[in-house]
């Protein structure tokens, strides 16, 4: 069979073999089969294939024809073929562009998913972070299948010590281990999250009672107490836990309430479990109120010194004064340290109060000297927090403190067991400025002779609890006598505070105590009453 083709290159009868050989090798078998099928069925012929011109040009052909029998009875196909190369290539490009666009869309979707995951999970432990925790808690509060809802707020014990002592890599190892142990101990449906630092939170749902919460919390504590291997070291932590729960699925205050409970658990010591109560909330709110008032009091100059005399145990002459802080509160009147100092410590305000009192003491001292009052040394408290202040020496130098005029009292419970090199350096610089160092509350149960030797104070003050029963207890007298002997061996003077009776004063003098202080000898008084205590040369 011959075909007549108009190819655009030449026209006329072309042998079937020529046309067949022009078909692309990959398309030839299919094209011939489709043509043979059309001949056999004497039906329609539809095909698309590629042809290759002698110069190598590849064209896409669409062929359409139908069976026909001539007047002479010869069978044939009549139809046409089109060069659809442009259409095919256009469609192919469009398909390629669609594939590229789909790949890009998939990549963007995967990238967005990774970003969303990173935004809602802690990078170190893989646990949900605060953002996802808040979202899940809100969802559970709206879930009708949830009957009870609780939040356990955890804070790792000793984590700061591990971080400081072994480095941040050790801290990270503890956090990762804690995350795994917390998750391993939780019932199905619970959610654990790390919301910052060494704080974790747990959401529990559909528990049967407070006893179950207590049991779960204890199990978590037990798991977290297990030691963690870090290189050649074994690290041990633990956890304090605050718990808040609701039987009506309300999440409005669960996290805040569990945080309040955690605050009280930590304040009570390590490895504690504390449930939230309204009383705890009221106490915390009261502390926060005092904290805010303390800041305003510092700005308003409401902290003033009251002075208590220190007497020579033998002659009863005044040899010193101690400045005791008082808060002249606008509504509550005069407040003693027990009413506010603990809160001041918690809010980091103790150093500011110390500085304010020192400035007032120096002003009072100048006023007394201006009136001819023979002012002895004045002891002023200094907090541990302030000894680590990098600006302390600069601040003290700016005050132009006279030599031997001021004594800094350091609380024994803070300093003697843990006086590091930085603290010792600060103390030494203070001494070089002509300011004496005195240890307060010595013998209250935290004394360290090694710390005492390293600190080398001018004097130490025997704690009032040891003085209370010195007249009636042989044991107390022996303890006080031992302290006095140790102090003398180290070249340190001794003051006894809490002298409430003449009997106290007499016994302490016999035991060798050099200086006495207490209500039996003089109560704390404001600066305005100091003139009357001394016999002023000016007054004659």
C-alpha cells in the first residue's frame, strides 16, 4: 500500500517502508500495531507518534483516518496527519512546570511543618514547649470527654549546683534524662512539657481522685531521684512539685495555681509535693504586695536605722552601736525586720536596703559628731548578695567612710560554710578600707571553724539562743565558754547578744566575753535619742 503525504518538505507518493522507517524506533511497533488493528477492523485509525527526519529533527505527528473502499473495490484509508510538535512540547513544558510547582509546594508544606514543630517543641528534650502546652490545656478544657483535669508543675532540685559544678553539658544531660523519666511514668493521655529552664509541667486527665495525683507525683519524684551518669560522674537531682486540679475541666488558673503551689513546695525544702490552696494564694499575694511596697519604700527613704548600744562587759562603758533596720510604713507604722526581711531576700532587695541603711548611718554619725557626741564604732548588716556586687567597692569608696568607724556584720549561716574566693576577696578589700568584719549569730548551728579561719573577722557575736539559758544550763555555759576560748585562740573578740537579764551579763563577763548587747542594757532607739545616751562634751 502506498501513501500520499504532504510533509511540508516534499509531496507525492511515498512508499510505506519510507514512512515506516521514519517513525521513531521507540514508537514504531505501537504505531504499526495500531494501523494493522485498524485495517483488520476496517474501522477508524487514530494514532500519535514521533518521526525522525534525515537531519535528526524529531517531530510529533497526530494521524487520523477512516476505512474506505474505492469504486474498483480496493480497500484503503483516507485521512490526514498533523505536525503537533509545538502543542506536545507546550504541554510537556506545562506539565514540567506543574511538577516543579507541586514539588515546591510540597517542600514549603514540609518546611512549614518543621517550623511549626520547632515552634511548639523544646529543642533539647523534644517535649512540647509552653506554647503547645497552653494550646493543649485549652483544648482539654473544652473536651466533653474530659471529666477531671490537673497540672503538676515540677522544678528540678540541685539543678543550679549541677550546672555550676559540672557545666552546662551536664545540665543538658540532666534535662534530657528528666524528660525521658517524666514521660515514662505518666498514664495514657497525659502530656508532659518543658516550659523553661529546669521547669516541667504535666497535664493529667480523667484521674479518679487526689490520692492518684499524689501517687503519680511521688512516682515522678522517685524516677527523678535516680542518678544520671555523665562521663565518669554520677549526677543526682530530684524535684519539687506543685499540683492544682479541677473537676469541671476549667483551665483558667491551673497553671498559675500549680506555680503558686510549687513556690511553696520549694520554700519548704527540696523533694516536696504541695497542693494548691486558696490560703497559699493569699499568702503569695500578700508577699507580692509587700515586695512592691518595699520597692516604693526604698524610693521614698522609708528605711531607717535604730541603734542599740554595745557595752564593755567589765566597765559597762559604751564601746559600740548596732544599726538595726526599721521600716517606717505609711499605714502600718514602724515595722521590725521580721515583718519584711524574708520577703526582701526573696525579691532581691536586701542589698538595696543594706545600702540605704549604711547611707543613713553615715549621715547620723556626721550629725552626732557635729554636736560633739563621742560616736563609737557602728555595726551595720551587709547581705551576701551585696558582697557579690561588682560595684560594691566603688560605692563604698564614694561614701568616704572614716577608718574604724563602721563594722560590717556578716550572718554566720550565709558565710562560714560556703565562703568562696570571690567573697573572701570582697571581704579583704573591705578590711583594707578600714571597715571591720564581724560575724553575727555565731553558734546558731552552721558554724565552720575553717570558714572562720579563712574569713579572719575582728569579732564574732554569740547567738542569742545560746545566751538564753546560760544561767541555768551547764551545757550552754560550756558551749559559750568553748566559743570564747576558740575566738581568743584565733585573736577574735567576742560579743554576746540577747543579754536580757543582769544574770546573763554577769555570767558572760565571768566566762570572758568582752562585749554585751541586749534589752537588759539598752533597747534599740532612733537616731534622735542617741544624744541622751552619751555624756556629750558639749553639753558638759
